[in-house]
């Protein structure tokens, strides 16, 4: 079976899209999908929904870091993935909070150095 990321990428490559709206998967431009695609999507709906939820969580946290901390996008995405994929579920909440705080301090320092370098 293809991974949920690959399934979503294939859907989008056909000119369609899949998203979650009010807790349900919605396919935009479903007519552009090949025969059998809808049945395949239904069969893997839970995995696709989990992937889209995770992807949205990473995107949201990355946007916050990018705009609130002034961090470059690549750095913001790496931080978001670390918070969600590495720290979540692996450590108790106090340790995860410490980890996220330390990473945020590093990002703030790196963003500051980047701004200083641009000003020079």
C-alpha cells in the first residue's frame, strides 16, 4: 500500500484535492480522479485523515514559529516536526515542554543572528 502522503500526492497530481471539513474527508474535483480511486480513498480514509490532521498540525505550528519568532520557513518547519514527531508521545509533558522551550530559544537566537547578518 502507498503511504497516506503518497496517496494525497497522487490525488493532487490528478488535479483533485482532499481535505477534512467538519470531521469528514472531502474530495474537490473528484471527476478528475481515475476509475476506482474513490473506492481506494474510502478504504484508506482513516490513514489519509490522520495524515491530513498531522500535516495541518505541523503547518500550523510552523506558521506560528515563522511569523511570531521571525524564523526562516525551513527552520520553522524543522522545529514543528521536532515538536510533533519527536517529542510528542516520547517524553512526559514537563520534559517535552522543556525541550520545546529550549528549541524555541535556539530559534530566537538563530533568527536574531540572521537579522544581524542581513543588516551588516
